[in-house]
């Protein structure tokens, strides 16, 4: 009898240790409750173009919440009108498709473009599961500058738990470049909004454009006061 009690106590202690080691709820979380669909959840942004390419970047993670990534429209508020992305049936390509659809709903500034980039980096977390990454790059190209230097990056973190049951949805979180706040794509911490993302994207782009403009002015001056610091190509050294 004592052996059984010790086994139960050991199992409970191990479970508590795992739960306490995941305060952000990336691998252990409640199944999302069914709620009414938000009126904005089925409306795509009219001015955000999204494509998918392959790419690579550095990993990063850390706490806040947004509407229904990887969940069907009937499963959670602001959910995507797609089949639930579950742990048992998880495929990376489907996660990219869900993120692409999710980002297309963000109500961003006009002419904002987005590229969703696959990221080959992955982390195996002992006893918990796997972390994968997808990146989204936002820019505002113009006819004069079709490849703008200023790009706002958003890192999506996909956490595939091996603790939860296979029918649970995969947890997807994201954060904006230069900010530590972690937003959740589903669950009880999820923010039912597609508008606040515009502030982050615009702020990042404005900051970078201001920085690049300052560098350009330092090197070349302005239109009113240009700097003549370009040396002529055919300069001859004085003879002796």
C-alpha cells in the first residue's frame, strides 16, 4: 500500500513541477471554450496582401493575448474559418496557412504588405514538446521604392505539446519586434481584436524609417543643404 501511495505522490509532484515550469501556458492550457463568433472575425483586411516564402531568422519568446489562431469558426471567438489545428494532426504547412489567414485579418494601415516566412529553427523541450517558428514581415512599398529598407517583423511561436491530449489545439503565440509582450492566438488569454496590431506595425516602421532618414541626412545632407562628400573617380596624384 505504501508503494502505491509513494507512486501517486511522486506522480502528483512531477505533474505540479511541470505545470509550474510553464507559467506562460505554452504546453499546458485549458481547451478553448466555445463562444459566439465576433463580427470582425470573418472580415479580411482589404489592404493587407499576404504571401508565403521560405526564410530564416533568430528564435525568441515571452505575455499577453488575440483571436482564434488555428481554431475553426465554431470553436472560439475570432477563430479562423478553418479546421482546428490539433496536436495529433499537426503539420507545419497548415500552421503557416493558419497564420497567413490570421494576419490577413489584421486591420493595418493602407498599402501595408506582408510576407509570411517559414523558419527552419525548432526546439525540443524535454517532457513538454516542440517549439517551431514562423515569421511575418510587414512593409509599405511604393512605386519609387518597391523594396523598402524598413520592415516590421513579427515572430510566431508554435508550441506542440506532448503532455496534452491529441485533440487539443496547438498553441500559437506571437510578439512584435522590439517588444517583450507575448500575445496569444487562442485560449482564455486571447484578445478578441484585430486592430491593436496596427499600432505596433506602424510604430516599428516609423522608427526604422526615421533612423534610415537620419543616416542618409548625415551622409548626404538634405535637398536644401547637400553634402559634397563624393570624391571624383579620376583623381591624379601630384608628380614629383
